[in-house]
């Protein structure tokens, strides 16, 4: 292809955008609406996953030792946990001595703790273990129960079940929403492009009768589709950015007391992923939508 | 003596004095109804030919075969040296660039002006912009539209629109001009003007084939007339006239 032909077809594509204002508007609006809803689903999913992840990170298993256990055995148990960490099962762990346990507890008791002369939690030294995947908690607990020197293991069944369930629901809803949105957007965009092309079927016929190659006929439509896709994805991205920043301010102001639980992602982290995905989808839909719809009319 | 070279396999170009050659051509539509039956036809370089017939005679099917819009069911179809029975799909644009085509409904790009419509045909064959700026005004003055090159298509009369279509068909210097009912939508004055233009184009060396059912122009011009009736050529006269159905 000659460079002049490339620029000519590009120019025709751009000119066509302005010539067919209503078609352009309808296509941009359709793509923008679909990608706006997709963006919302994306933002909610990512934030929900982040909140769940944060919550999961707070769930820990507490391992208490046999009374009078030797220091060496506590270290050995520590090595076993370290081994699980190296295999990616354990995210992190920490040793809490009896003194640290009492110090922490006495802070909670406040004045009431002053009556104790000896550490009532003398046998409360423990390992706090945080898992990478809380669904593996039972597996880890049953393994640790078989380890010599461990007296008791505390775990939070309710939290694990609730979070696992919630995580499954969020994933299911997100995936369903995205699948439905894609189906709807492909249907809408295909219809919009079909209407737009059928209006210009005559133009395609004329080009073919004059001796235009398929590429020459198709290129302006494809450029047009890609530009429409680009605009259609840029608009919701800009809107979502401002809405998200405003929403973060609102949540920070009204639900500030939940800041430890509702941990939202910063805009940069969200849009670093959302911008390329949305542009790719928008431009891709524009490209393939026009490419395949024009193809139907090329056999003249 | 004229050199003759013919290579008909794979849709490749053939060379001889024949611009159109149809041998034992049959065309039936999907419903099985035959549209053309055993058509044998030769049109040589520089000829001016009318193809006439009433509705349903098969003349539209014939022109579609010549444009490679349709493929014959059997037989041999050669146009401008291309074997249209075996031409590859990607060669069809190259073949059509050898033709000039004019339709009854003009088929112009209505959202562009006169100049852009004609220049468009040159863009397709990737003529450099500098040459387009030279060629288009030249062809527009030939068809008498030099002063209307900026006019939007919708502001032109039917006759003027057909002149633009003619200019577009001729700007790439085709050796064959196919016109499908070129005067069907025109008043008698415009019809006469267009026919004079076509005659002039033919005198300049372009083979002209016109499909029409306009009795007056066929009878007035005394050119070769091929008459179709119910898919069969019923007459082929060197200086013929319109044969009535009855």
C-alpha cells in the first residue's frame, strides 16, 4: 500500500465520521455506555477483591505450645512454619512470647490488670500464622495438630467461611456481569454498525464497480470504527476517573471510621489496568465490528 | 497483421481484437429458471453496440455477467482479455479497472462534489494526487462540466449527474465502456446529449456497449444492435433497429 493511499483512506475514515454524525454518535454512545458499565464492574470487583484480601490477611491461626515445652522445640515448630512459608502456604508468621501476650492483654484490661503480680498467661506463648489462601486453613490446622509440642490451635471458622463465601459470590457476580455486558455490547455494536453500513451499502457497491480492492473499500470503515471505538472508550474512562476520585473523597469523609476495613484502591492502581483494557476493547470492537460487517457487503 | 495472444486459464489476460467474447453461455438462477441460453457473442475493439430487449429478456443478466457481478452457469466469458469464468476474486478489481461503467441510477457518491466523485475513481487505482488534479478537470471539460466541478451532486440535473458518471467511467481511460440503461432516468434532451457524448467517446477509440430499451435512440443511431428475447439472442444486425416484441 502506498503511503498516500494510507493517508487517503484514513482521511476518508475521519471525513466519514463527520459525514455520518448520527451513526457516529450512536456508535460512540453504545460503546461508551457498555464500557462505562464495564468500568464500574471492574472498579467494584477490584475493590471488593482488595477488601476481601485485606480481611483475609487479618485472619490468623494461633498455635499454643505444650506446658513446659523446651525452647528448642518451639524453634523446631518455627522451622516447620517457615517451610510452609517457603512453599507459599503461609504468608507471614510471628512468635508472640508469654510476656508479649500479657503485655498486649493487660493493655486491653487497663486498670484491672494492675492486681496481677505474676503473668497469668505464662503458657500463652504462641505463633500467629497468616495464610496466603484462607481456604487452606483446615489443611494447615490438621497438619499442625499432628505436630508434637502443640497443645492447642485457635482458628476462626466463621470468618474463613464467610470470607470464602463472599469471595466466591463477588467473583461469580463480576464474571457474570462482564459476560452479560460483553454479549449485550457486541449485540448493540453489531446492530449499530450494521445499520450504519447498510446506509452506505450503495457507496460500497459503487467502489466495487469502479474496481476498488477489498482493502480500499474496507480501510476507511475500519479506520472509522477504530476512531469511534477510541472515542467511545476514552469518554467513559474520563468520566469514571472523576467519579471514582469523588467517590473516594466521599467514602473517606463519611465512612472514615471504617478505614481499617474498607480499604479502597488508589485511582492510579485502578486506571493503570482499566485504561489499556478499555482502549483495547473499544478500539478492538470498532476494528472487528467494521471489518466483519463490511465483509458481508464486499461480494459484489 | 494483428498479433493474437490468448491465455485463458486462471482468469489471466488474453490479447486479440475481441473485447467481449461469449461462447455457449448459459445462466440459470438458483430457482432453476434460465436467464440466458446458449449465448454466442463477439464484440470487437472500437465497436458501438446496443443490447436491446424487453423486461425479462436477459439483458440485465448479460451485463452482470460482463461486469463479473454474476458468473455464468456454463460456457466461456471473456471481457477485456480476462477469462471471467476462472478469474480469481482478488483479480476482479484489476479487471473492473479496465472497464468504464455507467448505470441508469448514476450511482454517484451523493455526499461528495463533482470533482471528488471523478477523482475517486483515480484514487482507487492509486494515481498520484498531482496527476489527479490534472486529469479530472480535463475529463470534466470533455463532458461539459468544467465549470461545475465544485457543485454538490444533489444540485445537478439528471443529465448532469449522468455526465459526472460518464466522466468517472472514462477518467481511467478504459478500453470498454458498459452502460446499463444510461438514459433511463433522463428527459429526451438529456438523452440526446448523453448519446452524443457516448458516440464521441466511441469515435475516440473506446468500445461502447449500451444496454437499453429506448427504441428511439436505437433506431436513430443505426449502430450494431443485438436483440435478446427470453434469454436468447434473436437478432444481431450491423446497422440495426429496435425489434418489437410483437
